[in-house]
């Protein structure tokens, strides 16, 4: 097998299908290549360990990573050449206790390549209206749930300057001022947030709140009269507020800064197509929709299967005999 030809075909397939992640993972006596998009996981190929290692080594080399290091986790990024332009990919590798490496490729797309169909399209319009005010707005959900895509969709409506701070920049939007953290020159989230506020942005987007320093910086920015969007990993609307309170170590400043929370998931509908579903809570708009309410409405309309409904926490009530 020619590894360069195989990797070209793999990247082309993933790009055409808008795949989120490509994983190269060990199994008992072989390696598998899996393409993932929300709930959907597709087996792309089986590889021998030798073939898989060549593929992993190729992406590590292209991503500027240490090709000889197979034990510790590594991160890199590559602009993969395509017949028309480039495909940006974030590269992650790690070795297991047996010394076998695995690889995950996260595909990063331009804003014009990102589109989510929603079960309730009117929710998007409501959120566009509810997030017009100054303050902090949190967008929560698991990895690959479209949080950043939704933030950028809203940001496109902004009239003034939009500044984004990410690690790395996941969605290219040339109309925004996009900054990327760089720890080698001491440009972490906290530092870039302070610098960004000097530009007086209409909207500041923070890629992810991961620690106390970033949480405090985001809250400070909101309390100084800015509109701030940020993502955070949490399992629901209430859990999002609790998670940020845990990071901050107090609730007073959060109470004054937080204006809204949006929780989003991507679910396959009854036809197998991926669509977005939301729960949300806003202070000024005085509107709330819980995840259970949203999920139940979708299920009762017959838009998702029993299996998906139950996996997402819904409870099917047996009919009386």
C-alpha cells in the first residue's frame, strides 16, 4: 500500500462527507480507521500494524511532531494540500501501554462549510435575539456538538468588530480578528483576553473555558461591559452554571455576569440525518427550555427513534394494557 495515496484518499473522503474526526485505533491483531460525525461512526479501512504506523508517522511529520516519540501524547496541526486549496487538520497521537500508537485527526472547516439543520429552526432565531445584550453567554455540549458553529453563526450578525481567541482556531472566518494561544511566547487565554479588550470588540469569543484563570478572565470581560461568548464542557444548562461556579470558586461575580446558557447536541433523526437540538436559559429574555422538554418534543413528533431518545436520557412510558 502506498501510504501517501491512502492518506490523500482518506482526507478527500472525510472532507467531502464533512467528517469531524478520523481515528486510527488498535484492535487485537490489526488497526482500524474510523470516521466519526456526531453519533455516526463509519469503518473506513482495516490496516496492518505496519501500515497504520506508516500512516501515523506521515501525519506526525506533516504536523511538525516528534516522529521518534511514540510513548507520550502529542498535538500538532497540518494544512493538508488538496486539489483545490488546503484542509486544516488538528493531529493528536498517544501510545498505549504496549507501545501501540493511536491517531485522531480533527477536521477544521471554514465558516461557509459549516451548517447545522435544527429540529426547531425557530430556536436559532430566539437565541440570535436573546444574545444581543452585554454579558457572558455560555455554549455547552460534548465535543463535536456544533457549539463553535452556533457561536460563529450568531457572531456573523454583529455590526462591529468580533475577536476570537482559540486553541487552536477551529473555524476560519476572515471577517473576524482570530487569535490563537501560544504558550511559547506566554500568550495564553488570560493574556489574550486582556489584550483583546483594548480593541473594544463588539463581541469577544473565547474558544473554551478550561480552568480558573480563563473563567475569571471571561467573567471580568463581561463585567466591564463587553458581550462575551465562550464554550464549556457540561451536560446541561444547570450543570453549565454549576461547572463555571466550580472553576471560579465563588458565585457572586458569575451571578452579575452570566446572561445566558445554551446547551446543544447533534442527534440523528429517524432518517439518519444529523440535526441540532438545544436547551437554553436567558436572564433578559426570560425564556427557558430544558433538555428534557426539547428531547420529549422531538420524540413525540416522531423525529428520533426510541433508541436515541433513551440514550439521551428520555424515558419511554409504557402504554396501559
